[in-house]
């Protein structure tokens, strides 16, 4: 399976970066064709320019500045996103990637003013995330990043495609044992991808 693994954490020695490396290694070991996209390492610019916004609905030009990323997304059969949750949301670089790459003509079409999802090449979506705070606190806030994945992104991909949201809450209070247990869980999930 062709899998695009998107990562969004700036620190090379972070636990989240270790999760990204583990994900890529285990999927590759299972024989998958893995495209590892580290947004920070590739210096992705998350800012949507005025010109890009003005051309947003112009399918001839809207992907000109991000065509390589669009090609990677459209060439994938599965999408895995590895990122920390900051301030109850995606890191800015990941949010900008979604804003700039999930364009009309890429992830959806506008037909008579209605949105029709078109990212049907993605037949599986998995998120590996870390939260500094507790699940309870995230619940009280409505857990926006979980909803973005399990509602918005789910609606764009192939209907009925499996979606998994795997997370380590309370990372601020994590122990070596809890981090090792989460790494083992992610390794096992990737082994049976």
C-alpha cells in the first residue's frame, strides 16, 4: 500500500519525532511504499497567500504553489498523520498544510454550491498524536483535533474507510513506562496496518 506519513514537530529529539520514525520504520518493514513527509524538515510554508486565496476556486491555478504536496496526497492510498496537539489544535504548520493542500479539485468539488468529497484514493486514515493535558480536559474543550480528523477528514476520504485516532494523553506527566507502552501500541498498529 502507498502510505503518506505526515509529521509536524520541530524538535528532532522529541517523543513525537520518535513516534514518526517508529511509524515509518514499521510500515516500511511490512512492505508498504512509505512517503515520509516531515513538514519542518522540508520547511513547508503554512501561510496561505492572498494570491492563493484569490485563486482558491480556480482549479487551473489553485495548486500551483503546492503541486508537489498535492501529488503526494493524490498518489497515496492511506494517510497517517503524526503530530502533537498544541492549544487544542493542530500545530500551525500542519493546519497550514491542510489549508493549502486540501483544495477544491483535490479533496472536494463544489457542485451547485454543495461540497462533494473527492479524496477517495485515501482508503485508510490513522492519526498518532500526543497531548500534554489529560483526556478529561480535552473532553471539556470538545477535543477539536479529534473532531477535525474523525469528522472533517473522514468525510473527505473514501466512504466507509477506517479511521483510527491513537493518542497519548497527559504527556506532561508521562513516565518512561507510559511512553514505552504507547510506542509498543503504535508499533503493533503499524505492523498490522
